[in-house]
C-alpha cells in the first residue's frame, strides 16, 4: 500500500543516484514498507526511512561504525556519513547489494555470516566512535511481546509465549542493562541481513545498523541457535556455523564443544521474540499459524518452565 512517505523517499533515492539531475531509465522498486522501516531502490542506490522514534545521534554513530576502515569487508558502508530528514523520518543511503535467495536455503552463507560476526565481535574498542549505544536486541524482543499483546491477546498460542517470556532474566527482556556487554554486536542477525556487494559478484557483507551497538556476542549467534534448538536448522549447518565462527577468532565462550552456557538465555529470548511476532502477524492477517510458526510456539511451551540459570538447558 502506498504511504505518503513513499513518493518523497523515491524522489530522495533518485536524487542520490543522480545528483546532477540527468534523466534516467534506471527504474525503482519498493523493497519494504513497514511502520518501522521503509526501503526503496533506484538503480544502484537504496534509501531507507528508519522508524519514527529513531534517535539521530545514535543512528549517526552507527553509520560512523559502518564507515570505519577497520570494518571494511564486514559492514556495508553508507553512501552518506549522516542521516537526512525526509518528512518526519530519518533516511540513510546505501549501495545496492544482492540478498540471500530465500528460495534456496541450501545455499545459505552460514560460514560467511559466522566469519563476519567474528570480525565484528573482535573490533577493538578504541576504533569505535565514543558514545556508541547498546545493542538493541533485548529491546526488539520486548517490542515483539508488546505487539503480541496488542494484536493477539486472546490467541491460544499467546499464553505459552508469555510464560516463556516471564522465564527469562530481566536483562534479556530489556528491563535492565546487561552488565557483561563488551563487544560490538549487530543486534539482529538473520540471513536477510546479508548482501553481496558489488551486486552478484561481491563478497557477503552485513547490512542494517539499526540495532548495532555494544552487547553480548552470544546474542548475534542466538537466532541460528534458536533455529537449531527448534529443529529448523540442521545439526550440520549449526556445526558449520559455529566452527567457522571459532576459526575466524570469535568469542571463546561460544566454543563448538559447549556453547550453550553462553547461548541459552539469548537463544530462548530470540525464540520468544520469533514466536510473538509469528502469532501477532498471523492474527493481523487473519490466518492460522504455519508449520514453522507452530514449531517456535511449541518451543516456547517446552521452555516456559526452564529456570533462567540453567545454562545448558535449551529447547531441542
């Protein structure tokens, strides 16, 4: 559905792609149009309107991280160093890259993703801009629960999701700061956050800096860990991912031999987040849960009574 923002965002993308104003035949496309992010493409330029409550100073610091020479080959660098105001939204500009093909999960670049995370997590603190905010992973999980409560309070699947949420420690629910945050983290790692740049022929890079910040490296590995625990990621893919992460010098506590003491709570939090969004979206669309969505809700039901201090208790 076309929103008032879209025409202005398309014009901004066209202007960024052709600053001299020369007419073109590039064509454009809307890549996403959600309340928390609208993304359009014009030729090789992508413009993203961030969520209405985005803090400009925090976003500009995150853009500065993406532009760091020390992170060349890890994060896709922005085309402009700071955000631009368009209507009431902050907009950033990026080169276009080729995303992971969702129709061919067997080609998912798990090893590449793991290597990028390891490099991100080991970025020296003195290379980062001052005042970099915390990673927003727990905050996103809390927002997912708020959406569940707003959209599907009476859904039968909502109760086990809420019970699983209450079983998490306060830091994983975004209620208190995490005392052991020490590394640069992406904050929202999934396969949709990877693109090849240059398009088609380039190497894989991480995109989307909205949740980038200082946090616990385990959170970045938690979504594939949750998929493995729910039976949605094979043992072979999970092992390849962890092995590649360690070979690239990732956090020592996330070892192939026994990563669960570090991963347990973040993986459970990401499972609850995924289930909450699944139930909310299904309710909003007026459809039943699909098999994958049922699997993450079932995982919430199994883990709802697991005490937060059982480090190696996961949902599988």
